[in-house]
C-alpha cells in the first residue's frame, strides 16, 4: 500500500512546526494545496478549510479539527462521512486554566479598581477578600472548562460547575441541565463561560440570564462570543449590573472598531488567545489516532457532529 498523507489547512497555524511535530509521530503532513496525489490522503488536519475542501480526497478516513472548538466545522454541509476528532492537549488545557485563573483573580483581587485608582494617583486600599467567600461559577465542564474549574478550586475559591450531564468532581459543586442554570448564575460572584457554541447554547446568556446574575458580578468569556447576546451584555455592563468583564471572544472577530466593548472602562478585551494548540504535545494525540484508525481501534476525542461538540 502507498504511504498515507495527512493534508493540512490553516490560515492561523504554522505548517513547519506542525510538520516537524507530526514527523516525530511518523505522520507525513503536507500542505493541501501542494498535494498532487490526492488519493494518498488518508487524514486531514484543518482549521476552517474552504468549502469543498474534502471532496478532493477520495480515501479520507479521519478529519482532525485543529483546535478544541469544532463549531466552525460541524455545521458545514460539505463534511465527509468519516470520523471527526478535536485536539486534546494537556498543555492547551493548562493554558486555558491559566487564562481563566488570571481573569478570575483579576476580578477577585479588584485589579481593575487599582488600575483606575493608579491613573488618578490614588492609594486606594481595599482589603483582600478570603477566596473561600468568592463563588466562581464555571459554565461548561469539558476538557478545558474542567481544567479551569479545578485551577480556581486549587486557589481556594468556592467553585460551582455546570454541564449538560452531571459530573462528580472533587472540590467543585456540580449541577446540570437548564433548570439549574438560574441558581448557579444567582450564586456566583464571577461567572466564567466555557461552553461550546451549539444550537442549544447560541445566545444562551441573554438579558434575562444577565439579570439573574448577582448585582455587580464579574463575567468572563473564554469560549465563544456567540453564546452571549452581546447587546444585552453591553447594556448590563453600562448599568453596572455586571460590574466588570474579561472577554477573549466576541460575536464578530476581530472585534469591530465601533463596538462599544473596546472603550468601556469596566471591560478587558483580549484577541481570542486564551489558549492555543501546542504542536509539541498535541501531535502525540494525533499520532495515536492515526495508529488507531490504521488498526481499526476506537478513536480518541471524537466529536459528535449531531451534538455539536
Ligand atoms: P468540551 O467540548 O470538552 O466540553 C463542553 C462542555 O460544555 C461539557 O461539559 C458539556 O457538558 C457542556 N455543555 C455543552 N452543551 C451544554 C448545554 N447545552 N448545557 C450545559 N452544558 C453544556 O469543551 P472544552 O472544555 O474542551 O472547550 C470549551 C470551548 O472553549 C470550546 O468549545 C471552544 O469553543 C472554546 N475554546 C476557546 C479558546 C480560546 O482561545 N478562547 C481555545 C480553545 C477552545 P457534558 O460534559 O455533559 O457533555
């Protein structure tokens, strides 16, 4: 049998780095546009490939989404009938947990207030609060969300976690399903959104949900901007009902210059980089799945396109 090829497409990721990392796993990665023997392509490593991309490769057996969020892939009408996997990378989870912890601590330690005071040369002493008295609600307990929740628990915050199916996690009080959402929002001083974008979560956090959050609560979104009704968030931030926000993701990216979030004093905007796949560690899982596919074994981190994540 002729050697298998993995086709690569991404406008954001460096081909050479991925190619070197995957070569260590015995995977032959090629830029999709330079492949002249498409029938040798058995796998595709892709981030937002153009429409019709997959139809060039008649022997495709696996699509690897070059990231954890698969919403841009699973909704397409040109997907081949082959397994889809997402990246699962312990370093990616750790990077996300680090971002969420940074954002949680930023609010828990009143850093935005000190930044404002510094601009006015004000020595504004605010006595630090005991982390145990601060409740952090994490919406979404997947690979990245769970790592974030555990990191917050490790710092001593009271952590509530919410998911679709009930989880049992040491150090995190868990609940599941839509009826439980109001309680978790109402109890949290800091709400962290770690949900995937699916038809069920689209605009889930709307004006009614923001109203259910505590007066002055902080809001962190590190998963997808489309889960939030952005106008409702802006209104809640303007009224002060949501006291502060740290936002890494937005309904439209890059965030348009005329979006009010850019200039709001109580908002920190970061340009969608809370976490990124790190080829050195992520390549191991891809290599393992290539071997599993070859041997007819069950694949790791398989995505359910019907469920949307
Ligand atoms: P997973 O797909 O592993 O987990 C998703 C979690 O959300 C699960 O706990 C799931 O519940 C829960 N969930 C899904 N739908 C619902 C619902 N309708 N109601 C309640 N809970 C729900 O995701 P990850 O944790 O790995 O990643 C989360 C998101 O982070 C990704 O989808 C991606 O969009 C985003 N991301 C952002 C990055 C950035 O740089 N900002 C980088 C990488 C990813 P259950 O466990 O019961 O299925």
